[in-house]
C-alpha cells in the first residue's frame, strides 16, 4: 500500500465535488423539515432531477438549461407529495417512500434512450492567478459554478432562517402549526412552497451527479445519496451550517475510500465502499443517544410539528 | 362610557350536527369589561373565533364603531384593533419571546427595536419579561404575559381573553386583573371568557350568558351571586357535592423521598416528595400547571418507576413496580389527558374499559380475552356514571370531553381501588358533570379508599379535600388541613407570583 500516492490537496478538492449533490439535497430537505414536513422522497426527486437535467442538457447542449429543468422537474414531482400530504392529509412517511419508488421507476423510463451517452461538459470556472496559489488554489478556486452556487445557497438558507421574517414564519409553521394558523399564517401554502424548494434542490443535486460528477446516465445512479441527505439533516440537528459540515464529512469519507482503494489498501473493496454509510449510521446513533437528563440530543432541535398532518379545524 | 364598540346581531354558526351559535345578539361598549359566560359547548369559543376572523358566520352581522365588520381572516381583525389571548397558548416553544411577538404583528420593527418596545410595554403594565428568553423555558404565567404583550403592542380597541386565569396562581391573577383594569381605564374594551364566576364578579361590568349556543341572559355580575349565575349557565339548580362523614383510617399510601427525573422535554423533575395518605381521605394537590403534576401522576401510577422503597402501599414497597402490578395491588390512576393517555381515541369503550380493568376484573384468562365481561363492565360504567353515548361499542373519540371524563374516572372507581390518583378530574367538564364526578370521588373515599386529587381548580380542591398540599417546582409542600385555608395562604404554598414583585404603576 502506498499512502503517499494520496495528495491531500486533491483529496480536499474532490471532497467538495463529491459532497455537492448531497449538500444540495440536504439543504433543501432541511427547509422542508423546518416547515414541519418530513419528505422521505429525496432519493426519488434526486434521480428524477438527474435524468431531467441529463436529457435536457443532451438535447439542447446546454448544461445550464439542464440544471434549470432538473430543478423544475423535481419540484413538479415533489408537488405530488405536497398535494397528497397537505390537501389529502396522507401519511407523510408512506407518501415519501412511495415518491422515492415512483421517482426511481419514472427516471429509468425517461432515461431508456440516454444510457451510454456523454453529456455536454460543464466548464470549470477559471480564476486567473488565484487558482495558481499553491495548495489553496486547487482546493478553493478550481471548481465548476455549481459548487460555489451550492455554498452560496447554504449561506442564503442560513441567513433567511435566522434573520428574515419569511424564515421566522417558516420556523413558526414547523414549530406549532395550530398556533401559526391561529395567528393567520397560511400553513399549507408555506409548507407547499417549502416542499417545492426541497424538490428543486434535490433535483439540482441529482443533475450535478449525472452532468458533472459521473458524468453519465445509469439507472439508479443516485445509489442512496438521497437517504444520506436525509440522515445529514438529522446529523446536523436541523442547522444549515452543520449540514455543510455533515455533507463534507460524508464526501470526505467517500473520496478517502476511493483513494485508499487506489492506493491498494489490503482489505476488500466492499468494506471500503460501505464505510461512508457505516460512519453515517454510527454518527446518527451517537447523535440520538440520550444524554444526561434522559433527553435525546436530536429531539431537542427537531421542529415540534415534524411529520404531523395539519388540518384547519376551526 | 356607553358608546357601543362592537354590536353583534343575530350571529349564527352551524357545524354538521350541532348549532354552535344560534342568533346571538349583544353589544360591547367602549371601555367595558364584558364577560362571556357559559358551560363547555355553549358556543363561547366559536363566537370569539368569528369576531377574530378565524371562523366565518353563517348569518348575522357585526358592527364595529357603527361600521360593518366582517373580518375575512385574523390579520384583518387585528388591523381593525381586535386582539386575542388564546386559551391554549398560541406560542412557539422553540422560539424566543421577541420572535413570538413579532409573529403576531403585521409590520414588526427590527428585532432590537422590538425588544426595546417589549421591555417598555412590559414595564408600563407591570408584566416583567425578558425578550430574549426561549418560550419553552417560561412558566405558564410568563407565557401568558408574552401573549398579552403581543396584543398590547398593537394598541387594541378590543382585547379578547379566553380563560386567562386557568393557569395562574392567585397572586398572578391579581396582577393580571390590575393590568386589565389599567387597560379599561385607558378606554380599551375587554371581552373576558371564563367560567370562574368569582373572578367575573370581581372584574366585569356586564355578563352575557350563553347556553347551548343561544344567548339566555345579560346581567350585571356585581348584582348577581355566584349561584344565580351558575344556574343561569346550567339552566337548572346545581347539585353541591356532599361529603360522607368518616373517621380517619390507617395510612394507605406512603411516599418517602421520591425523586424522579421528568420523562418530558420541558417537564419538571420531582424532588424529595414526602407524603402520607390515609384510608378514607381526600388529599388535594394544587399548583400551577407544569410544576410536576403529570410527573407525580406518572410516578404513582407506575408509568415511571422509582426506588422500590419510595412508594409504600399498606407498608409494602411498590415504587419499582409497573402499572399492571400496582393495579393488581390496588393503586389506580386517571391521568389528565383524556384522549391518547387515559383512553385510546380510536378504540371502543369496551376495549378502553378492558385496558385498565382486566387485572382487577379478571377479563383475561390464559391470555384470551373475555369480551363479554369487558362489555358488561363498560356498560356498568356507562350506566353508573351517566355517560351519554349510544353504547359501549362507540369509539372513545366520539364522546364529548365531559362524557369521556366521566367514563375514564368511572372506569377506575368501579374497580374499587385502595388508592386512586386523579389528575384534573373535571378539567373542561361542565358544572353539572363536574359535580357528579366530585360526588363519586367523595363516595369512594367514604367507602375507605385513599384519594389523591391533583387539580388546578382551587375551588374544586377546597370543596372536596380533607388536606391540601401544593406542588411547586417539583417539590410538594407539607399537607395542611384544607378547612379554613385562605386564598393568600394557598397562593404562597403554590410559590406566589413568579418574579412579579415589580410595582404596578398607572391605574394600580
């Protein structure tokens, strides 16, 4: 085994790329859960976004248009979930799982004629001079636009939730929907908007996989990234900046195991491939373990109305 | 002071199967404290929801200062100067005070300015409050202050208060009344909903009485007695529970240094509780909600286990036993929350009867249920406690609050417990049903059971308890004979006013 073959600089740079799709999906799901809705359909929305973006980018030759349509497509899919859970008060867990299954099926149907095609490539942004800085340059200034947009989105979500009235209303709806309704806020409208935002983010994440990270279309290519995004929201105790941390941590483990494989680590590849998932489970167990006083760390931060159906009964 | 602020005429609202308000007509004058009186289900809440724009009336008109007033949503009502303090607080526990207040305003200023305004208004009206504390950490009285200040910041013309004193200590009630009187002297009208008649006689200028959705009378509460108003509400004479005389028996239940952490997120842990309850005795436990009532009920019922010697039944350790074992030995409990805790909402009354009674009434043999016995038992409870329901096969959810409460309490009483623990036995139950439940508890004590009644209704505790103790921050005071206790003494036992020592200025 030759560990010296692993370059820390490249490791960190590729970690940022590996983390971007789950970061996008997780930040969207965070907004959804902050509004009190548990949408387990992230995986389905991601893969729908992946094929929508891929197909449009291939047909038009424009990755930008691909990303836009990926966001729109996944948001439309999320509205199925929105209408079912918000208007027909269906069970959020069951509906979310159904959305995942539906999304996986729909995407392989749409993607039949796109298997094996290469998408138009997305340019990396060129920062003259800056990208030549040793170490820092390749890490920070050598990525495609989506990496930076994603970071900006995380910052925007954080600031919106913390400092704006819209963010306050969103948190209020997730915290106590009956009280929010009594004060005259439109609980269902707020939640639908949050669900659509979550769908759009998941779609962008999927498109990032199929257009930039892989870049290719294969059935089921998200391979559980949506579930990891859900786990990261819990891991982050519903805080945007910790979502960033969680996504980079997971991205880091993923990239590291690839590098270790390449370096010829003397254990079966399967163990390395499962390591990011094992670590995610481990972190979740630690996060949800009760601490002194009997309260689970997780439950302290969860929106109080998470997963509960709202029906205006007045 | 006799110009009309809000005139309500012929207001009607029907829900499927029930007419909540039937042509209700009355007038609220400027600068008047107007009481809205009625039993549960009389239509008080629906009426104020229509004024606040949460519910649209089917028929009838409202006029605010002579102009037609039909608020399509609460926002519009607030813009017209209507503010409301809700019965079940409409607060967000995870947010801080300033954020909660900002949510109730149309155009809130910047957080820092808002915090300054909150401090100013809270001082002006003698309601101290820190704008940056998280609401989940506040006491019930402080939470109510958040709601009141949220209303006051909008300079309301009409302040609606739905059962504001049900969660306050007597001292906190005094301070609230001073604030309300100050508001009245400034010309604000107040619509005050309560079924505490003493308070209404103290505070209100006019009272409108509703019964089954209809207005039955308007009176000046200062010229009526509590009894005449209660009879107007009920529409008949009121039965006062009678105590069966009995000698004090041996110690039935003993609690020694019981300390248990709260299983609830914002709960109160019990600290070193000591208590002896005798056979045939009713011990009343008062205290403001959230001071350990639910935890005490759970510790006694066995939902939360403790050190084995912390609870003794007839001298035997039971502290480590789970609920079914305690039931078999004779400790029964009826928790506060009827739906979801005392009864399973979607299960039938028969199934609910079986859930707690199968141990003492032997409704299961070798793991097989005896449905006939369970059904007979449910029928007995329904008959003996006058539960209004078509039959035992109906779901617990379908019963009204008062009827379900009668069923839940009756289910325990008919099992002939040695020790019965009830938490809020008449919460949300109308006056005549409450009197029946209290009578049943007294009858059970007369037969030699030891009863612990945990309640926030001090009148109830004074009516039926032999001794009284108060929970305050998870500690229980030394029990004292209930006879002759004054409101002030009780208030001090309950912990007095939480940081309410700030002097009242203005109208005080």
